[in-house]
C-alpha cells in the first residue's frame, strides 16, 4: 500500500477557500491538543440571561446527552462522530468538505483541488463511494443531495464577484443554475423534506417548488422572509418550522441566528465578543445547534508541524437551540463537542462545516469470540514477524512477549519482508536507490533465520518492485513489477513470477492488478479495484473472477483453509467468504486499518492500525468473527480489538505482518 500527500503552499489558494475551510490544507490534533470541554462557570450568557446548561462530561454522558452523528472534516480527513459515545469513525482521507442526509445514510463531499479540478463524490453511510463527477468552478458550499436522490445542489463561484447554486444530476449534468441578480449574492441553500429548495439571496429567503413530479428544470424562487446582515450557511430545522444561519450582528462579527420559517421570532443564539461563530447545524431532535468557532486561521494553516496546530483552529461547539446571546469564550452554556479516545476527552477541530444527523442504520458493534488466556497476548500463540524501520526485522513470541531482532536482515535496507508459510525463509526487496551503480535494478533476497542467504537476483529494467512473496512450495516469488519497457505508459503495475534464480516466468504477466496473495493450496489471488481473481495454473490464460465488492480493496489475505478473505476497504478491515458472500466490516476506528494477517488457526486476524493524529502504525489483533470492533479504548463501546504487546509494551511496525506457528 503506497500513500502520498501533496500540500499546497500557495497563499492565494488558501485565501480563496477561507469561507469554506478556515484552516486551508492544514491539519490539527484535536484543537491543538486541548483535552476536555468547557463545562464550568456560571450558567449565564454574555448578556446576563440564564440559559439551559449542558451536564459535565462523563463516560455515560459525553456530549450533553445528545444523540446522533456529526459528520465533519477533522484532523485526519472526513469522519463520523457519535455524539452519545464520543466515538469518531474515520471515513475518508481527504481535503474535502462533507454533508450528510438527515438519516445519515447518504454522504456527499466536494474536493478543494485547484490543480486537478473539483469533484463531487457521493457515498453510503459506510463511506463507500456510489458515484462521482467533476465540475468547473470553486465551491462556496457543500453538495446537498435532494430527498429523492436525483439531484445535487451545490453553491459555487461562477466568476469573480458572482455566485450561483447549480443543480447537478448524478452524472454531472447541470439541470438548473440559479445565479446572482440585483437582489444580491446566493449565499445559502437547503432541501425541504418534500424536495423544495430553500435559497438565501442577499438578505432574502426564498423557496423553489418543483411541483409534484419534481421537474427540477422548472419552478422559480418565491421570497417568504428576510433579515439583515448578509445571512449565510442555511439549514432548515428537522420539523421544518425554523431556520438557522450565521449573519453579521451589530458587533460586526458573524454569529448564529434562529428564526421561524415565516421570518418572525428572530433570535441571536451566540454573541462571543470580538469573535465569530458560523456553519450551524441542527441536532436530529431540533433541541441543539452545533457550529464552528475559530480565529487565527492563517496561523493554523501555516503553522502545522508534527500533528500540532500552532494557532487556534476552528473548534466544534454546541448549544441548546433556545439559548440567546451565548458567549463561547466563557464556556457554559456552550460546550466543546468532544471525542473520546483512549478514555480521554478531546475537543474537536473542524476544518469544514459539520452536519448533525440521525445515527445511520449500521451493523452493531460485536466483539466476537473473547480473547482470553494466559501469556502476554491474551492466550494467542505463534510468532509475528514484521519490519520496524528499513533496517530491523523482528520476531515476537506472542506467548512470552519477547521480541528478537533477526540479524539475517539487520543493517540491510528492506521493503515488505514476507515469511513463507511454515518455513524459516524470508524474502524481501532491496530498492534500487540503495544499490550503487544499479539505478534501475532492484534486488530480491531470500534468506533463512540462520544468517544464510539462500538465493538472490536482480530485477532489471525496473520502475518499481514491491512486496515480494514466496509461494507455499517455495518455487516462485511473486512481485509487483512495473518495468520501464512495459508496453504502454498507461499500463498499471504488473504482478509477475520469478523462480528462485530470477528467471522471469513469461506466462505470468498479470497487468493492472493492484494486490496479490498466495493461498495455501498454491493458487495466486489477485485484486483489481473492487474485484478479486484467482489463478491456479499461474498463467494469464487461467485467471477467474471469484468475487466483487462495493469498493476498491487492498492488502488481501486468505484464511489458512482458503475459505475466507480479509482486506482493507474504505480505510477499515472487512472479511468475507472467498466468493464475496457474507461481507462483514471487521474493524472501525478514528484512524485506519491495513495489512490483515490470519492466525495459523484462522480464528484471529492481526493488522496494522494508523492512529488518528499520528504517523505510527501499531500492531493489533481482533477475533475473525467480530463486527465493527472499535480499535482503541472507547468508553461506552465494547471492543475486542487488542494491541499486540511485546516486552516493552506497544509494538510499532512498518509494513505487513507475518503470523506463523
């Protein structure tokens, strides 16, 4: 698995998306590392009025007793925060901003990529992509899918000083375009449950009725209310009787306002002196409003170092909807929305507008068969082999917790070492830039654990070679190989076979396959995007599709009895029967999970977990019959996922794991 990140330092690009993402392309570890919320202080607002208070955070009451899911772009990407438990589930690694339907079943995002263009993507509740399209222009809001799922509304800059709201079909065709006129900018939009469109234009609120047949090319805006202060970021309440938005107040700063849908009963909810609140969203029951509050966005965007944001990035807060003139700076009655990680409360940085929804109908958390027993790792047996950095290859006795550095490889630069099943042989790659005079050649080395090199060979004319794996009988080395002389630059990676002397097997040029894994019966499994294939004769004329999945799969691993397969999909681990049936999400977390490896008895799966806010992969294990097991300590949510323990505690790894008897 190769990941890459591109960070733009062009200041004008950051400024151009200020209205959407207050921290530009930066990231932050939980509001700069602040822990806990702000629950203390008198129960009064800045104006001296008594307001409803939220209880102090406890494991049983994390976020004021409110329920539902908050979708937001946070430090690691797009995530879903369960308000009740404080659990953050990572969905997608992206610099996009997100919206969700009120039932939480549909997610939509828009990218902020000024080099490759902007893309709208629509996902299901598990973060699995349903469709995408590219559009021209820079977004001024989030894409909102109509209740019937046929149209996506998106605000964007038409030209300098001009904004519009376009209605797109799922294939990206523009059905309708609402543009600015003499009444002012188009600054906000939302859907009613009946599929009408609410718009803000200038200081006026209007509604577009598309008729009973939902002819989205027809209908005109009809003004129903107005205010002052250039309202933005509109959302209709769940019962459709009230509107929430931010607008410029008398102090010259943006604050949160609520009014009835007929334009009466205007109420200023927040009033932090000298600071702004914006991007409001209703709780599912309409009793609270979450919003962003932040300052010094430029310091955050330019001061991001090592996961810490030097500056006050926008933080996520909530307040009772009937509050008036609340002061975020004094805390009560406003509180920080909190995430629970390792039984510690963290405030939430929000790098895009939040959406508060009902909790989607996902599979429940299930721990699976309990891991109980003596020894360092809850009764688990066998040995784990793994790399730590590019020079250390180690083994871990799961019973005793003793780690041992294997001097067979130590001091060499290694990539993705692979231990052959039920043997003491390990194969690894030594990259070309570590071989003087051999810039276009990678070396494949087979060694045993007695410091003996058994075989080695060079792959010539190599663009990149990665992940060598020995077949169960030891005759073949499978390698991802992209030769410089490949047929076409458009050809993707080539999975091919070499014998132990380095002779290329001509019939094994498997083009455009992204991953591979030997089964214990000697067949080779290959993946291409969301499909799984198998070859038993090990040649290109004998490749059979055996399964199809909802999204692209990575890091495939076959169970010892060859009946099940584990893989990473949508940033977490999944398992299914070898034919794709009985698909189950195995893990979830605020980070991501990769590199599954079955235990020799097929009852457990080890994997690597990238923790939120870090760049460290840790080794974990989970029962193979678990479902959405949360990786980490998470208060109210039971989890059977356990960190693999060595003599010094936590095990950090780089690359895949190998689990043997």
